[in-house]
C-alpha cells in the first residue's frame, strides 16, 4: 500500500504559544506532499522536522483568518530564495490571490517559479483536484468568514494479480490489464474462467477529512462519512459551549459527536485555545463520546 499519513505542523488556535504553532498539516500520499493551512511558523516546523519543503507542490488554505495563512508568504518567499523552479499550486479563497500579489509587488519580488492560484468557494462541495491516485473535494464549514474543509480521497486501485494462477492457465500477457480491471478470462477453447481465480480485490480506498474552523455543523456528515481519519477542530472544552457558538468554533464534545454520527474510524482533535496548557482533559472529554480520539500535537505522524 502507498504511504498515506499526516504530520501535524501546528495545532494552536488564534495565537502561537511556546509549545504550539497555529494550524498547519502536511499530508503525504505516495510521493506527493500536500500542505493544509499555513499558519505563522509553518516553515520553521517543516525545517525542524527535516521535511524538504520544495517537494510540496499543492497548498490548501481553508480560510483567511490569520492563524491559517500568515505563514504562506514566508514559505512562498523561501521557496523562491532557495531556487525553486517547479510550479506551486495554491488553493484558497479568491482574496488570497490579491493578498499574495500585493505582498510580492510591495517587496518587488518576481518569483523564479510559477505560482498557480486556484480559487475555492464556500457555497457547495466541489472537486478541486484529481490525479490518477487521489481526488480532493472542498466543502463548506460554518464559520464567521467563508471557510472550506478538504476531503482527500484515494481512488479505488486495480485488482491484485495472482502470478501462480496466471502461469498455471497460461493467460496471455496482453490480457492482464483487463483482468486487473475485473474482466473474466475467456480461454481459446471458449471456457470462461471467473476473474476471482486470478485476482484479489484491491485494498479499500482510504480517506482523510480536514475540518477547521467550524461551529457544530451536521451538514458535513454525509461528506465525511466513514473517513479513516477525521481532523475536527476543538477550540474549547464543553463548559465553554456558549463561547464556542458565539465564535463559530466547536467544543470537544461537538467534534466527538460529529465523529460518532459520521461513523469515522479515528478522530484527531486540534486548534486548541491558548488557554489550555494541559490537553489531557480535552482528550478525555472527546473520548467519553468517541473513544478512538487522539490529540494533534506538533511533530506527531498519523497513519491513515
Ligand atoms: Zn477561523
């Protein structure tokens, strides 16, 4: 199976703390590295974790609150100063392009590489990226300004060939792609050999859902249903549920309830308010509703 994992680069909300950076995550799928949000300090985190950031080709920004994108121009600039020539694709709200343009103009920076901007919208789900292995869908969250979550979904792979069966029945090599796609094998004498004799089903496609920032919002459930890993913000504990609603954020209990209702395999919580030094009570509160919960902590890697 291809590597598919998530590294936490930042897990704080609003302001950095001595222990935590604002939101940023690195998703690795096969050879590809996708950056999700880019709060202040993201490139420092990447360097500390010895991640070669020129390998990042696609960046996804959920919304324009500073704790989710104030690190972006710094990263774009460092990529330039370190001699990048390959294109960088940035997905985010339309105003982000204006912001980046003015930052580059004011500093009289002409990037050495193409910066390709793709606008997102927060009205309805939309497929924003697709290659042979993965599709990425943006979808609306419920926040103070237009905000999207992102769903990273593997495409179904090909069936796995059993070499022994192929050799035993002397299946011609040119028919193997058809067998991988699910076709039966018809021998020259007309005998039909069912596909299952030669192949095993492909591994189940895996899926990662990123949901930050948002108030409690059940409309996302059909989109993230059954995800292998769900990241959902938990800015506050349950005793601040009113505060959370006013600020269009979620509590631990709300994130866990979404995970439970969506039938995901594992929940990852993060985007913690700076008021919480000790995160254990947040974990315990979420686990009381959804036991398969873990804390997003800088440097931790989660397999999907
Ligand atoms: Zn926000």
